[in-house]
C-alpha cells in the first residue's frame, strides 16, 4: 500500500484554512456558493489532475451534511499523496504557523541528500533559530551560554516538517501567536504573562540572517570584516555566523526563506528569501573567528586533530584534546568549551578523523597548554589533507601531557 494508506485523516478541519492550503498546493478554484461550498480542480501535475472530476469543500460547519462531505473531500485529497503529505496534511494539524525553509542544493535525486550533509543542514537550521532567538533579548558578539534557555523555550514550540522535493529543504513551523516565557519561572505561569510573542522572536531570526547576508556582501566588495562588527547590533553574532557556515560550506547554493501565516490576528510581513553560495563559507569562517575573540586576553585559533575526548560531565560544556596540524603557539592543547552546543562537533571530528578549527584563550599551566572559553569554529576535511612534514624539533611538551586521568 502507498503512503496514503497509513495516513490518518484529521477529525476536525478549519475549512477556510484547508481552502488556503489547497490553493497554495496548486488546486484551482472553479467557483461555488459563498459560505456553503467551494469547488476545485486538481493540480495538473498530479495523478489526480488526470481525472476530470472536481473536488467540493464544504464551508458551512452548521450543515447536517458537513461532516460527511468534509470526510469525503479529505479522502479524495489524500489520494494525491505528494500534495497531501508534503503540503497540506502537516499544516492542517497545527493552528497557525510561520514557515521557515532552509534549503541546500543537492546533487542527489530529488528530495534526497547525502546523510552527513543532511545532518549538518538540520543542525544549521536549529542553530540559526537559536542564534536569532538569543538576539531577540539583546545583541552580543558571542553569547556562549547567555540567553540559551530563552532560545531553547522558543525552539521547543517549533515543529519540524518533512523535506520538500527538489533541492533538500528542512522546514520549521513556528507558531506566531504563542508566547515564549522570558524566564524559567514564567514558563509555569499564565500564558503570555512575562513572555515574548513568538512572531517577534521569529522576526528577530530573520533580521539577524539578513544582517549577516549583508555583511557577507560587504566583505566581498571590501575584503573587510567591519560589516560583521558593525552588524552586531542587528543580530550578527558568532553563533549566527557559525550556523550559516554549516548551511553554506561545501554547498552549490543555499537559502533561508520564510512565509508568514496571514490567517492570524497579528501583522504578517511579506515573504522573505535570503540566498547564499558556497563561496560565502570563507568570510563566515573568518567572521566567526573574529566574533569569538576576547579582546581582553590572548585569543588564538588552532587547526588540529581531536586525539582525546574527556567524558562529558553534567553541567560542563566538555573538554577534549587537539593536536595541531599547522604551525600554532602550542603543539597540543586541552580545549575547555564555552558552549555545550560545540561538544558534539568535537565528537564528530574524532569519529570521522576530520580536522577541526577551534578558537579560545591560550593559557599555560605547568606543562599543559589550555584553550579556555573555547569555541569550535568548524569541522574541516580529513586530517590527512592538513598534515604537514613534521621534520621539526619535537616540542618540550611531553606527548603524554593530555592524560585526562591525571590531576589538573
């Protein structure tokens, strides 16, 4: 049986919303009676479009025949599984939603992507929403863990939809009329008391992405990162640069688009589409390094191999060891992360033997070199691509210095 056979029809449907979703999916209105019913012809590109039959959507919920007619209409709609599953059914299940789409060009067949690129795309989408939500509370170059709980509460209200055909797309549905609690205590109080409107938080996400895209364009014409520095007040941050780096790196093109739900009482802005290219990864990586720097201390960036992982402890962002693959102030360092979001990147680099770029405050403690308040800028290619001829003097640092079982 096809996919439609396992799809349960919703019990209650807003007929006005269903009509709008059908029109978005390509169904053509053929007329009807105001407030009673509306008739549609199916999209010509679908199997249902090869039929000469039309589809009637009942509009009068007080009519005694409404329930049976609506069930019959939904049954007919579900026969066009592509349109029903991807475009109509998911949005019928939620009252209202602003729709974010994170698209990445893929050379795989329509609607597919290689597994690891798909994982990175979902991670990039998640981090983009979190970075924009953090900006809603206040602008900052590098949030680390600041505003993280508020951003998490925003993300908890967002639903992830199925991918769309064509280039690989991750869809996020954000409720425009929900409230995002400003503090953990407010999360257990009455709705909208001490909370931020979710639509406003979503608008902050878009503003930050747009500001970052403009800074990229400025870099391309000037070669300067000043656009990123000047754009901090508009939402540019280390977190946003890193999120979009994951979207653009090794891509043939990508974009972030937003369609605002107009069926609610709050103001609906025009649709947004912000485009990126694979070439944008280079300025984003440089900007991430710059934005992560602590101007009051010695901040360094190291490209290396993750050769040891300490067991992550509750409440700790994590510690791991890096062996430099290029000239750097220290051959081996312990890396103490500022943000637990970065720890899984270190795990991935270790498992796949990838080079990793980290930035932090370099300090010396006895024979140990540490990167404190560190951030993972990005994971790179295989370590073999970064190995250099190591015919140089062996560092005085004992190669066993990173014994995590020794005292600190």
